[in-house]
C-alpha cells in the first residue's frame, strides 16, 4: 500500500532538549494509525512537523509524497489540533465557511451542511461558537477537518472533552471516513480503548523515540507472549494447578474457577492439553490469549523506562 | 490576493463588533477639537502682532496643511492598536493562529492579511474623522477669523490619501511581525501608542509654531525605511517561531 505520511529518521530539538530522536513512522493508505505516548513524549511535535508547523532538524517528512513545507500540500490534509482554532464570535456555519474559503472548497455550503449534520450539530449551526461546550467545539473542529475533502486527516485527541455518546459517534464518523471514503487517519490519543476499537495500526512514542509500531492485531499476538486461555469443564483442583506449575516450558499466569491462563510455547500446547486430560480435567475451549493495548502500552513503557535507567 | 482579503475581512468584521472600536472613534473626534484652541491661539498671537488679513490667511493655510499632513497619520496610528488587538493578539492568545497556519495559506499571506486588517479600517476611520474635523475647524474658526474656507494644498491631500496609508501599512507590517513572534504581543502594540504620542506632541509643536514643514519628503523617507526593514524581516518569520511564541 502507498505511504501517505512518511517520517524518516526525523529528529527535532527545542533549545537543548531533544524532542524527537530518529523517528521513523509511516501511515499507509486507508490506515487509522493510533499514535500513543505519555504526555511530553513528542506526539504533538510530530503532528506539528507533519502539518508543516515546525521543521525537522534532520530527516525527511513527506505527506502524499510531497514536502510538508510546500503550502499546497496542506490542501489535502484535514486537521484537529490541541486547540480547536474556532472563532467564538462566528456561528458554526460561518466558522466552517471561513476555513472552506481558505481551501477554495467548491460547493462549500452543501459540504458544510453535510459535515455539520454528520457531527450532530445541525440544530446549533446558526449559534455562535462561543456558546458551545468543549465537546461541541471538538465535533465542529472535526467537521471543519472534513469540509475540504482531504485525503488524510491528522487528529490530535479529537474526542477529548466529548461525552461518551459523542465519543462513540465520533469514532463511527472516523470509521466511516476510512471505510466509505477511503481516507487515511493519524489519530493521536490518550484513550487506549478508543485506539483499540478503531485503529488498525499503532505507534508508541516515549521520550522522543518510537518504541513500538505495527499492526495492532499482530502486536497483540506477539505481545501475548504465548498466552493461552483454557476453559475447563470443572474448576481445576489446586493440586493439579500446583503440579502444572512444575511442568517444563510453561508459566501459570492465573487460575480462576474454570479459566486457566498460561504462557507456553506453541509446541508445548498439545502436551499441556494431553496432560490435563490425563488428570481427568475436561477441556471445553482453548484460546490464544491476545494482549490488550493497555497491557502492550504499559509493558513497552516499563521496558523503555528500565532501559533508560 | 483573494485569500488575503478573506483573512483580512474576517478580522475587520470582528473588530467592528466591539464597542471599544466606537469609543476610540469618539475619542478621535474629541481630540480634533483640541486643534480649535491651538488655531485660535495662533491667530490671536498674529492679531496681537497687528498682522494683516493676508498674514492670517497664510498662517491659517500652513496650519491647515499641517493638520492635513498629520491628523490622518496620528489617528490611524492610534486606532491601529485596537484593530491589531483583534487581528493578532486575540487570535494568538486563543491559538487560532495555529489552525490558520495549518491551512494551505502561506504565512506571508497571513502576515500581509493581518497587517491589512489593521491598516485599512484604521486609515479609513482616520481619514473620515480628519475630513470631518477639518471641515469643523474651518466652519467654527477659520471662516470667521481668516475670512474664508481654506482647502489644503494638493501635496497635503496627496499625502493624506496616498502616503499616509502606505506609511501606516509599512509601520503595521513591522508591528504585526513583532506581534507574531513575541510571546507577549501586547508589548509590540505599545509601539502604536509610542508613535502616536511622538506624532501628537511633535505635530502640535510644529503647527503651533506655524512652521512650513515638508511632510511628504519625511513620509517618503520613512516609508522607504520601514518597507526595507519589513523586507529584511520577512525571511525570519516562520510558522515555528510564531507557534512557539504562543503561550500555553
């Protein structure tokens, strides 16, 4: 698939502080890439560089194959920044019309009405934005990002401050943009649940370095580290669990009622099942355990912290 | 040019929504009346010296020429500070500039648009107030004391309608540049107040002395200096500088 956003060995200093260290990142056509990291990790700086608001000290940054410092490239990039950039004294309609005119959007009025409807603000479109709640402003900022019909959207915490129902709606809008309109999205977020629900790829940045990136599903398999869930017909007797702990090549993570969570190499799984059956344990289901994004996130950050010490 | 006008028009509209803009306009009218007493004092001095009607007419012409040269410039500068507050300071404080810079519009165009949003309404208001003030001084003082309505010299008219707007734009370009890159843009706004005070006291001194000063040359020289400064400053205006100078 074609790379829509590419960062190659990008470094950035602000004063003496190194904000980004040889960052490599690519977002391919049709991706929703979840860009994760703790506060101050370098997410916003990366986004600013992608939007051409900052220059990388070294490395290469391109969007749709072009240098982001070229003004016309931004014609194809929709954005939601940390601050919404909306004008309090203008109505929602006028705010979007103003931005649309900066992008030379044809049939702007129609597109604006559609975008405002999509984010559920039609009944407040004629109200001044100064009267909007934080969540409504975020929705409007998202609507603004859609109006120029960009090929790629760079969204910095678009659901921050939005109520749970609104978050679900915004997630659905993002998914529709990918599925129905073939857009590409880079989504910076602290909401791991949100990222896990909608992103197909993730990248994790910590102290200016990308610590992990790839397809979420693959990462979940890899990071499960041989995790296995076995559901048994009856609760496993403690004595059997104790014996199980002494078997070579496996680690008992947890045992609750009829659920046994283990870590084992794939070659060992048939032997473990056979051993349990020989102990009179009925097996109902064996599932490969997938690490949650939260587990991946905390594990990688812990490793990074340990490595840095 | 179209994008520049779109940006500038929005800022101008926002400024006219504010009451303080109208208060400033009222203040300008009040300031104009201070020239009535200046003119009266000038004529009284001439009368004490037993000057004839021709001498009074000549002195009045010089006085009114000086007004035509200086009033539009002073008033433009004074009112620039209010328009600059809406065009740059508010946008910067609310980080709206960040979003504007992420659009396809170049930073140079944003700079020029913001400068025009400050210059155009300021100059138009200043010219309107100056014309009204000029007519009022003529009707209330000049006609009774000098014996007739005095129109400024063509050079003074050209200066008011051409040189002053260009000079204001040149000054505003530099002030807006500073506002864009300074963490506290209000500091740059003080430049307007400083220039206004300098012009106000300088012009009052010159007009009360009845000196015939060639303002056109001074303005041309200043325009050249300010435009050269703006030209050399422009490469150092980057999105990153503007972004990082915004607090918060």
